[in-house]
């Protein structure tokens, strides 16, 4: 749910700063980065060299972007032949050169098909930890590069890479607020909605084939209303999900994709409801004297985090959707908490909180026992959302002047800007693995 909607519901007086001692310092200690020597593949023909270089350029750019590994430069490579008499790297020589892993292989082309037989060798294990033949369209070398980079990350860290994921967000480049998406690194920006209205609060379905969002529509009685819609990427069509009088916004798909939690205000008070996507029936979850917004499902689907003003100011709560009356208050500090997002392992919830006269990003453990501050002295930072591997957060920030989309490590630091020249951009949501 966008802060603008919260602002409509919550008119605050000047807020008091949180006690600095409430929070842990910004950032976290970083472990030594594993090193990779990208030695380059061997093309079977000279005419294939250019295509091979495009694939390997994409692999390198992906790995450098996430800042998880140390990429060795060519002058750091061990002297002598790459492979020994048995066709394997000399582990001892590569260890002396500082390489934890060596990437190598062969590349060829068969008609329109690109073939990369790729290998990743671990110097500590003295064996290949990845050996795979990749078949791709030679007209799309970036996809082949993304796929190989994903598998490199998986082989070394045990987690799938994010290089084929996308990020949805809202920008007003056209003078209207529309939904856009980009690749994980801000490239390949695509406009999703063209409704020439105020679209907001995108949310991905668990399979990444649909996006729910809210948009101001004019109803038959000539009144404007904030309605909930869904866009299907497969057929390029929209369908209405909820258009009752008042607010229909802040959608969050359940992990199974069969239900959507969102806020409606047709009863007069903004409350969280559940929509069954197969039956189209709704059920009301919250009933409080304040407003309840920003629902976010836990990865196992057993909990919903949300924001409620029932204590007199917006705070984070969690509840079992089957027992909503047993909602538990999670945050107590500050005067304004918003936009919770669960980490993929279910251990933390990221959120935006007001401190020192601005919004900053924080995480809190799911039991409410530990809060950590992630941003400080860099404008307003809002709308955090975890990447599917849990290693990154995408968020909106005014640190560059206007509102733009950024990503950073989930423990803070390593901030990278994704949007430029798109107007004011807010409300980013990271897709699942695609």
C-alpha cells in the first residue's frame, strides 16, 4: 500500500524521533567474498567469437552487479595452461592465484541454436561443482548468460540466482501513474498498464504470470473509485477483482496463489479482507477502530503481517488468517510504521518507519525480538520488498532528489539505483523466480 493512501487514512501531528538506542547500527559485517576466475570459453569457430563474448559479458555483469563474488582479472590468473593432462584445472596453481572457483568451457553454434558446455571448478574441492550443456537462441545471448549466471550462484551459495527475475513499480513518466517492470538490474523496462489514470500498489502472483494492482476508475454513477484489477501476462488482458465503493487496494497473493488479501473500506472503515480467486467470495479478517492496511503473507501462508492504527498510530501486526481476532502487535517504537515484507525464510520482516524526520528502512524478527536499521541520512526510504533469494531489498528513495527505485543488500549497504528518467517511481515489488 502506498504511503499516499496511508496519509489519507492517517493525519498525524509532528512525530517524535525514536530513541537511537532502540536500533542496531546500520549495515552488517561482511564475510570474505568467494573469488571466481572467468577464464572465457573456447569458440569452435572464429565467427562465433562475437556471440560468445556477448554471453560471457552478461555472465560477468550479472555476477558483478550482485556484489557477492570477487571476480579475478585476467592478469591475476595463474600462469601456464588452464587445464592439466586430465583436462582439469591445476587446483594448487589456481589457489596460489587467489581463485576459489574457475569457470571455463566450450561454445558452438548450430543454426539458430547457441550451445555452451559450461564448467565450474572448485579449487578447495578439487572437482567440478557445475557441469552443464546450455542450449539457447543465438538471438538472445543475454538470456543464456542470465541462465548460466543463475546456476553459478546456485552451485556456490546453494541459492538460485535472481538474474531472470523482474521488478514491478509505479512511475509517472507519462504524466499519469502507470505500472512498469524491469529486469533485476533496472534494464529492459516495460510499461505494463496504459490506463491513463492513477495506477498503484502492484503485486506479483506466486507464479509470476499475473500482477494485481489498484487504479482509480469512474463508476456508472460518475464517482471515482479505487478498484482492484489483475493483469495477465499470458493473454495481455485485465480483469476486475474488486470494485466495491471506497478503497480496494494493497493486494497480496497467498503463497499458493488461490487467495488475495487486500484492504476494502465499503463498510466505512478500511479493513483487511480475503478474496477467494476461484469462487470470487470475500471474507472480512479485521474489525478494529483504526484502519488496517498493507497485508503481506508469510512464506508458509500461515501468517499475515499488516499495518494497523488501532493503538492510535500505525504499527505492525501479525495474525493467523484463520484466527484474525488473535492478532499480535509486532512493533511498539516510533509513530509510523508501514509496508511490511517477509524475508523468504520467514525469519524477518522489512518495513518503513519514521525516524529523524524522515522514513527509513528497518527489519524486525518475526517474533518482534530484534529491530535493525538499514538506512540513515539518505532522504526518505520506503516500500521495501525482498528479492526471492532473500539477499536483496528493492525500495523507493528520494536520496537522488526525486523518488526512484533502488536495491541494496538485505543487511544494508551496496545500494544501486535502478530507475532514471522515469519521473517519480514508487512501490516496487520483486517478482518470484521466473
